[in-house]
C-alpha cells in the first residue's frame, strides 16, 4: 500500500523548527497557496489570511 503523498508545503516546510506547531501549519498552508497560484500576487493567494492556522 502506497502512503498518501505529502503536499508541496508539507514536503518542504513540514519539519521546520519554528517553536510552535501552529506556525509550521501556517507555513505549510502558505507554501501550498503559493504553489497553487504562482501567477498571482501574495495578497491574492491568501483569500483569508487569518484562516491559515
């Protein structure tokens, strides 16, 4: 059985030592949002900036 592949954000930033798991989750979500819309400006990628937790 193959494991579920990690998202880009989880692969690249999931092991970040930021001192708080919530910060890591935000970073992973931000990485995924950036990859999902590479041609958009950062504010356009984050439809709900407060929702990345």
